[in-house]
C-alpha cells in the first residue's frame, strides 16, 4: 500500500500549482456523447483542470504523488466518477477534509470507476501511485537506450492515461493541466506542455521540472518523457529533443519542420500551440509518432538519412489541427482525427515535395484500403464504427486512408478552393472542442452543401461515413511515376534481371510499390537475384526493408533471416512488428521457432501495447 501519511504531508507542503482560474462551476455543462470506454458521467460532473505533483521513481517503476482536480458540476451533483486502472489510491481530500470514495469492479480494458463523494467540494486532491506494470509507462534500462542512462516515456492514446493519473479519460472531456515532476539527478524531464523550468529546480532526491498546458486538451495527450535529453533548434519555434548521440541525425532529418509549419498554416490557419518540437524516443516506442501538443513523440525508425520518411512529421504536425484542436469525442469516430490528418498530411506533402510524391502516397494507401475491405468484417469497414462493435483485424487503412479518401472525394466534387475554405472555417469554429461524425456531416451540409440536392447526391456523405466498402463515387488514384515501376515488375515477373541503376534512382514510394507488387510467392533463384542486385538485406530505410522482410518470411528465404532477426530485435514499432510475427507464425514449422526465439529476446524491449498483441500471436 501507499505510504499515505508521507505522501499526503508532502502534498500539503507543496506550493499550489493549479493554473485554472476559479469560475462559476454551477453553470450548465454542455452535453457530450456517451463514451463506452469511460466510466465518467460528464453531464453531472467533469474535470476541467489536472494539477500533478509527482515523482518518477525509477527504482520502483512508479509515478507517485498527488493529483488535484478542478471540477465543474451540476448544483445537485453529489459525486464525480473517474477512470482508473491499476492505481494505488491513498487518500482523497476536498474542502480540507477526507472525501469518501469507492473503486468499482475492474474491467481488463477499461480499468475501474473511481466514485468520489464531493460533499460540496469543487477541487479535490488524490494521493496515489501507479503500478509498476502501468500500460501507459515504459521504463527502459540503461542497456536499452543510446545514452546508457535510464529512460521513461508515457503513451496515453487511446485510454491509457488512467494507468498513471486519476482523471476522466475520455477524448470528449477536455482538460488543462500543470505538472511538477521530480526526476533523478542527471536526467531531464519533458512534457507535452510549456516548459516553465528548463533546467529544473532542486528537489529532494533529484530535480523538479514544472510544466503547464493552458489550452484544454483531451487528456490522452498529457504525456511525459524522462532521460538523458538534449535539444537542438530547427527554427524559431521548432526543434528536436533526443539522446545526445541521436540529436545530429534527428536535426538533419527534421530540417524541413519549420517550412512544414508555415505550409500547414497557409492551408488551414494559425498554429495555436506556441512551439512545435519533436522528441525522438528510443526504438521501443510502439508507434510511428504520437501527436502530443507542443512535443510530438517520434520513432527513430524514421531516421533514414535522406529525409525520405519525413511524411511522418507532416502527419503528426497536421494533428495540431485535426485531433488536438478538433478532437473525436469518442473513439468510434477516430477517423475524424486520423482521416482528416492523413488528408492534411498529403496536402503538406504536395505543397512541399510536389504532386508526384503526394499521388504516390495516395496509390499506396489505396492498396491498403483494398486489403482492408477484403479482410475486415463489414462493420469495421465503416468510418463511424458502431458502438461496441467487435472484430479482429487492423483497421488503420479504414480510419486513416479511407477517411482521407473521403475528404479527397469531397474536394474533387466540391472543388479544392471551396473545400479548403470550409476546412479552415471548421478548424476555427470548432477549435478546442470535441466532434462527432454526425456533427461534422451536419455542419458540412449546413456550411458547404447548403441544400444543393444535386451536390448532396454526388457526395454520398452517409454512404462514406456509415456503410462498409467504398461508395460508387470513389475514384482510384493514379501516380504516373508508378507506371515505370509497374513496368519493371512486369519485366521481373517475365524473368528479367532486377535493374540496380533504376532502383537507385527511385524514391521510397517507388521502391515500396515495386516490392509490394511482386508475387507473394517467388522461387529461391528470383529472391537471390533481387538480393544480389539490390542488396535488400542492407536497406537503411525501414519502410522499404519491412516490405522486403514480408517477402523473406512468406518465402522462407533463409538468406534474409539475419536481417529479419536484427529488424525485430532492434525496434518495437507495432506497425512493423505485429505483421512480421503474424507472418512467421503462419509459416508453421519453419516460422514458429524463429518467432519464439526472436520474441524471447526482443520482448523486454517492446512496449506493452505491442506485447499485448504479440503474446496472442505467438501462443495462438
């Protein structure tokens, strides 16, 4: 159990941190759609501001301290319900006295409801600590980092913030926050917030860093990282945080970041978050990127050495508008975050790198949509996923790529200038607010369609949002640059030798197209020809290498196993890791021993979000 007396005394002695001004909490609460992944009852009482005074305990692998919540509630509200998972709660206080609370039955996914009797309080303090196995937190040993020092980072999306901070963990309940975070001496803390103490302050057992986020955000965006971190500026409001040995590579790769911000602003209005910095995390980070406001978290797998994978930065930057500024109110409408962002990313890519590169990305995404439609159950092919719909499969191609294709269809039919004007207005009018599919479609109809029956019929809005597959008004994208790639595939399939000089002149997307279009089953001699001519096992571009390793596994190609082994044991990005283990497992007596061996070695590096799924794959 938590040492209640010690932690409570420390909390009461700490200076007040809340940056939330006192307001009339009795005002009516704007209604929110029901979120089935949260226990909160925001129409009765909701969190407005989170104030944390906590310590990162690397020895025990816990976040421990106090969380003070500022609340808005109806006059007749007697309680507030929070989301918690695996938290050890010490005591709850408000108005200078203890408040009764209960923690309900725990669900494997959602955790448990924590119900606190308010007794008139509108600011409450919870003394608590996380569990060592908190899903949101990854504690890395010195051996797992580039600097040889310990490292901690959090990953809150979609509903994991409840594993390290007690609050209402629903994307529709926007909250401001401030944090005092104590870390061991010699380490630096950064957060998705304004840094108030860049060098930290003396604190018992280490140094304290203070942060504040004055814009209300969905709380999954409250993220932290602690490690041996240094900073390098890219532009006047952009820069890179990384471990010292990674910084130079990161600064080169992120060299276009300031231009990306200016391009995004020219499209859809001002960047409202102050700074746009990125943090390059150790290889175990499970995603390509995470759009935490002011401080995007990035995987090091995008460090290709030639800026060929910087569309990842464009994507996470675009989230500063779609996702962070206007947010899906419930995760059933996740396409409102990711589909909009994928569309926006492609527009940034077109503006900075040309139409050919943007078109190639669209064609690659189209192929992913077709695969998803072939493999997913109908309900998971819809942009708006019906509540509590269950099913297996990767829905990323629907949420990201079908969503973006929907917006490109509106743009094509309505005209780019008219649609851009609407989108800029959309981000302005709904800034710092939650959004639903229903509300977006109603607004689009009111502001852009304006009762034009012919336009309404052409757009097929409801079919795109609520029906599986693709509506009849879809147009398959075409990238002229892929014509020569497809011709090279045809030549190779007819027995021709791979053209190394042509390969060297191709961009990343062209190389991906070539490998993706090859037959899934190839004779050993043809795989040897590819490897000899193109040196695929030595690729430094992880996106292209992943496409090659898919062929390695599908064809049980022994000369590629060493490359596969290094790939799966040196990074933990779920997009790469899960499909390759799944493919290995499907190869039976050949692939399963390899999967077991590699997973036993790599599992301690992988994030919980990855091990939770790979555990199921390798024991199927």
